[in-house]
C-alpha cells in the first residue's frame, strides 16, 4: 500500500481496528474490520486514488454488513475535512476472517494533498446479525 510508489507521491496510514456492536450487547463485538491500511496517491496533477485494505473479522456470535450505511473515510488536515469517500463493504460473515479491499478516485487539490495529516472513520451504523447458541 500503495501498490506502486513510482506512480506518484502518497500518504499512508493505519488504523488497528474498528468494531461493530449490537445495540443490546455493548460488551461483545459482533464483527470488526482489523489492520486497516489506507493510502492516497497522486496519479497525475490533480488526480488522486484512495486505496484501503483490511481484514473483515466475523466472530462466532455475529456478522454484519454496511447496510444501512456505508463506512465513511475522511481525509483531514487538522479538523478540516479535505475529502470524504464512502465504502459499502461486503458482508463480514461469522466465523470468517476475509481480506477486504476498496479503491476510489478522490477529488482534491495538490495543495490539499500536501496538507493531509490524518484519516478519520466517523461513526456509522451497520447491519448486525447475532447467532445465539
């Protein structure tokens, strides 16, 4: 991440994990996205590509998906949001650990690209199914 540094300058970051919980079970995550890697790369002047890779971790007791709301990824400079993309990730199945990836064009200026200093994943809702024994 990024896949080819010769294609242009890039910014890269990692988020260790994001967990999703059932409203009635706040102590037991239903599923998660682990080892999240996010990169944005200049492909040409004024043209940027965001790439994201993570492991979808469906626990034995639950699974989930981006219904009803996609995961939001915000590229920021301090508190200022420079770009926002949304990812409707596939279902994360219970009992599975699967690689997930995402790529999207991002519209920002070259100056904004130089100012990126953090990535935020704002709170979103997911569809969670709990499997009780």
